[in-house]
C-alpha cells in the first residue's frame, strides 16, 4: 500500500515537473519575445510632428507700432509647436490613449491656443488703426509624417527650412540655428532678438536609444522656443539691467540644455554604445 502511494506520488511529481518544465520553457520563450520586440517597437515608432501653417509669410506689412506685439505672438506660436512636438515624441516612446488621443489631447487644444494667439495678432493691427487681417484659416494643424520637421515662423528677417534640426531622432539637423530656422522673411522692424543655440550633431543613434533621444531633442526645441517667447515679451516690456538676458534667460537655458544633453549621452551609454561628448552644444548666444 505504501509502495503504491509512493509510486502515485512519484508519478504526480513527475507530471508536475514535466508541466513546470513546459511552462518554464514557454515562459522563457515569451519573455524572450517580449524583450526582442520592445526595443524594435520603440525604434520603429518614429515621432510625428505637428504640421501647422506658417503665419509670418501670410501677414501683410506689419506697422512699426504693432511689430513688437506681433513678434511676441509669433514666438508664442512657435513655442506651442515645440511643446506639442515634445508631447508627440513622448507619445512615440510611451503610447497612451486610444485612436483619437492625438486629435483630442494634442491637435484640438493646439488649435484653440492658436485661435487665441492669432486673434491677438489681428487685434494688434486693429488697435493702431491698420486693417485687421483675417488669420482664422491658419489655426488648424495636422500631423507630418515621422521624421518630417515642423515649419515655424522664426525670428524676423531670418530664412531657413524646416523647424530646428533637433526635432527628430537620428541626428537630423535643419539649416540655421535650433529653434530659429524655418522662418520666412520678416516684415517687422525693431523685432525681438532670438537665441542662437548650436545645432546638436549626433553620431548614428542606436535603435534602442532612438525614442529617448527623440524626446530629449524635442525638449531642447521646447527650451529654445520658451526662451524666444521670453525675449519677445522682453521686447514689448523691457525689464532688468544690462545683464538681465544673460542672468535670466541665457544662463538658465544653458543649465537646462546641459541636463538634456546629458540625458542624450546616457541614452547612448545605456545601450552599450559609445557615449558622445555633447558639452560643446550647451551654450547659446543671441541672434
């Protein structure tokens, strides 16, 4: 009787052992598949960028008395584009929401913000007795294909093609300074200055690091747009002494860029690639 019980127990244990072996093997296979697919999915999901109509080239001649206000609002438009591109870069790394998430959470609110900014540009014309331009058609934005930079308004008098080159992974760089390229010829005189930051030149970005690099490049673009918007406000309402721009805008911008560039270097290092030296791209001047 005891022998039969032991035999039954051995058979049960043997069955459990076989089942455990099968589950273990299956678990390894599934885990392996998950690990292989995750970086590939991240690398393949190149970030899209917003595709908004440029405004500077659609404006009539800007009266001198309205130019500072118009420049400030154009900088606000560029800042909002950079902010949404940063969100899209994060979305490519960590998708969230359903099929309508981008329309409802990014493009819809972006349109509302652009309506308000464009209305302020129209009012700036009207306030000084100039004919009020109709800019309503320039409010709505769509999406560019992955890797296509956003067109921006840039600083007055600047020429370029595409948004600042930091907007896309893979080390693509546009013409001109980051954050200030893409502008058509400005019509306004006495316009606000803009920051002049070096383009970030990267080696080939490893696929496993592409998502993080894209997100950080978008962060750099956002920082430039924010600094330009602040300079535009400063042109309308000056504040501080001679060192104000250095201490309140360029200094903090450098600190933020150091942190973002460091995160890019870490992204390379984390996947076993050689860590690039990006310290030389931190400091910005003024155009």
